[in-house]
């Protein structure tokens, strides 16, 4: 019995504890440095991915606006009446681009067109319909904004005034949704004798848009709206006006619209410039 106890004690006394392994201070600093580098690269990649995603969304929004504007221009000019002429207005206004005020083009155009036109609301429980309308494109009057607007906040308007001979409708004006007149009356009356009646740009309260305002609301984020025309000629096409001159009369075979589009979030600070050409039959 005693021998067994001695052996057991001897084995216990001869046991050597195992040494514990750990990182040294240098190894810990190197690991932290590598982790910081990995995290910095990950943050850069994440930021680039987010920026690319935001840019893609902005471009998609701009292209959607372009398709809407180009499609509407094509539809309106497809029925443009050359026999009733039209009127171009040329001008400039200010825009705030990157906190810098710049001078940009602000042209307008008005013409008569055939088509299936209807008012957006009812008048005396009637929806005004007609196959001829006076169509007007221009940027919204700058007095609608509080100060000089940024391009992303500027609005392109499209106003259509349906010509109707329905005397039962309330009186109207050339800037409304309908105008009580007919083509036969227009033949007897000089067209655009007072161009301001047809080309006057509306002023909107952007904080409280009405139904009439929304009917003219074409697209937001449109700036530097420039209009040129190509007269009928056998030689090469020349786009006029080349400067700021205002032609007295035109007989165009095509119109060229040049404008800049901006996204609503202001991601693309410089916007994108587009040109759309409409050929007349």
C-alpha cells in the first residue's frame, strides 16, 4: 500500500506544465495594419459601387425623360400644319450650375397641328375635344422660381390649346386648354398678330400646382433649351439662326432641338446634352 502511494506522489511531482503560446506585440501590430488596409480597400470599393449605382439610376432617369420629350415632339410635329405657320421666340435666362450663375438659352416654339386632342379636365361637364390644336413648347417662366433655379429644378412645359367651335363652352383665351375659334376664322384673322398672346410663358406656384399647371408639366430637369430650323433649299442643310437674330418668317423643312437634361437628385452635376431633329413632310 505504501509503495503505491509513493509511486503516485512521485509521478505528480515530476509533471511539467505546458508553456502557453501567444502573439507578440509586433505580430499584433502587423495584424492590425493588414486589417486596416483591407478595410480601407473595402470602403473604397463600396463607395465606388454606390457611386456607380447612383450614376446608373441618374442616367436611367435622364434617358426616360429624353424618350418622353422626343416621343411627344415627334407626335406633335407629325401633324404640324405648314399652311398655318408658326412662331419662334429666342431668348436667354440664368441658371445656377455648381453655385455659379450662367447664361443659358431659353427658346420657345408655337405651331398648329392636326391630331386627336382632348382637354385634361371638364368644362361645364364637357371634355373639350378637337382635331386641331395650337402647341407650345418652352421653359417655365423664371419668375416661377424663388431666385435663380438650379437646372435640375427647371421645367419644360408643353401647352396644347384645342380649337373648338362649341359656343356653349365658357369663354377662354389662347393660353388655356381650349380656344373658341375655328380654322375658317383663322383664315380671316392674321395668325400670331400678337405673338405674345400665344408665346407667353405661364407662371406657376410650384408649391401649389393646379390642374391647369399639371396639364402643361412636360418634364423637370430641362435646361439650355435651344431651337434651330433648316429652311427649304437644294444645297446642304444649314441650321438657323446661327446667332441671336430673329427671323421674320420661316419655311422650315426640319427643326433641331438641343437641350440639357439633369437628374432629380443632382448626381450628374454637369447634366447631359441631347439633340433631337424633327423633319417635316
